[in-house]
């Protein structure tokens, strides 16, 4: 991973704006609302996570999110179930669902993957689903190490000084910053 400077991190934090408030609202509300039917939650979620899909797709997605709230869901199961319901592999959306229910899990995003020098399998790639699951676990490992690294520690300290809130996981603090640093 490329070394990040203190200035890059501080600039990323300044670009977060209301994202931390939106994130915290989503994390609280997912537990309190029926996300299958709550339009306010769906609108906020789709805006925050940039879900640009049709009504049928969103219905299947929010149904899975709601049905997974009690027991949680692991990434492989989320990926497979979204694929079964929508007939496509959506690594990013599966990871967003998992991370919404378990904030200690990472989100697959093209900008974050780039930071960790990872790539998803190409469309049409043999065993794409298996390769996507493997890549997710690679990302989990890299995040775990990075969060504890000197740069990860600096990100968390700067994040806490600007947005002091114990409800945001250590991983999510790093994730929000990396997402803002587009390389």
C-alpha cells in the first residue's frame, strides 16, 4: 500500500462532511426499522452507498438485509444470495450489506481496493464467485494489518480528534478516510 501523508488524511477527513452522521444514522436505524418497507432508510442507504439499481433489485436487496438482521450474514452467503436473487455477482453491494450488520467488516469499493493493490475478478472470469470471495478475505486481512499499522493508527487518531464518536468502528474510520482518497 502506498504511504499516506498526514495532509492527505486531513484533507480526506475534511471531505467527509456529513458522512459520519449519515453512517451513524444508518447503523442505528437498521436495527429499529423494517428496512424492506421503510422508504426513509432506503433513500438514505442508497444515497450513502450509491446504490443505483431499479425497484425490483432494491426490493430483493432490502429484503435480504432485513432477513439477515437477527443472525447476521457472512460475505459468501450474502454474495451468493444476492446473485441468486438478481442473477449477477455484486461484490460491493454484498459487502455493504455485511458491513451494515457487522461494522467490523470492510466494504469492497474500487477506490479502497486500489489502495490495497487488489482487483476483483473480471466479468466472465472462470470461478468469478470463488475469486470474489477470496478477494474479500484478502481485503479483510489487509485491513486488519493496516488498521494496526502506524498509518492506520494516525488515521484513527486524526479521525477521533475531528469526529469523536465511539460508535464508529476502528475499521470504519479507516474505511471512510480511504474512500475519500482517490488515487
